[in-house]
C-alpha cells in the first residue's frame, strides 16, 4: 500500500505543469464534493425529521392558535413545514381581521403566502446540490484533457530520443491515465450523490406541497364556517 502511494506521488511530481494543475483541480473538486455531500445529507435528514415531528404534532389535534403561538417564540429558527404553517396561519389571521366577509379571497391570499414560503424552503433544500451535478458532468472531461495532454507531451518528448522505447513514453502515459482516474474518482460519487440528494429534496418538496393542500382545506372549512 505504501509503495503504491509513493508511486502516485512520484508520478505527480514528474508530471508536466499542465497535468499537475488538472490533477489539483480534480482533487479540489473531489474534496468540495464530499463536503457538500456530507453537509447536505445531514441537512436533509434533519429537515425530514423536523417535518415529520411537526406534522405529527399538527395532526394530533392541538389548537392552531396555540400551535402558532408556540412557534412565535422561535420564529427566527423555523424551517420546513413549521415555517410554512407559521407564515400561512399568520397571513390567514391578518386577512380575516382585514376582510372577514371575503373568505374566498382570504384563502387565496393565504395560499399564495404559503407557496412563497414553500419556494424559499425549496431553494434552501437544493442549495449546493447543483454543484455536484456540475462536478459530475465536467470532471471526466477535465481528466480527459489531462490524459490527452500527458500523452501528447510524452510523444513530443520522443523527438529528442534517437530510438523510441516503451520506457521513454511510459511515465507520460502513466501520468495521463492517472489524470483520467482522478477525474472519474471525482465524478462518480458526485453524480451518485446528486441523484440521491435531488430525490430526497424533491420528496421533501412534495411533502411540503401536500401539507399546504391539507392545511388550506382546514382553513377553508374554518373560514366558511364563520361566514
């Protein structure tokens, strides 16, 4: 294992400056990708748990006014379903006070407010995930560029050699293939994580949208029952 690491380091040290830059770019992409993967995975897991906990509390039959008052005390830290409920119920109460005889308009205004809150939550959920898609898309091509350059550099070096041999071109080809390998090493996890995290974000978005529909139905009954 140590010998392999030493060989990789030696090949990197002997590589041309262009191939070195390509390798460093791909290694940087890989490190940043894993940082995004870990951070987003934790965030989405927490968002899913928080959403489930709040919706269980919401459907437990607790009074909506009391639930809203409980969220008022920590409104700066709300997210997901909590934020959507807080924004929606606050707007609903405001509209009911302003125009109590227009329940249909009040419901529409409340629905718009909740959908705006949903859009902001989705933006937060999807933060940095497109970066993984970008890394997955361009890393193989950057690695391929390093491969082509390394092979071209090796064959150009043959002009100074009277008799070509495998030993004279092997180092350049090796460094070229390493560039390709690093490109794939950066791209494959990024693509897999992009697909998985996007799916989880979309699932949460659908859960939030379903909550809006269900909550709107409750507010609709409440608004028209007072008419």
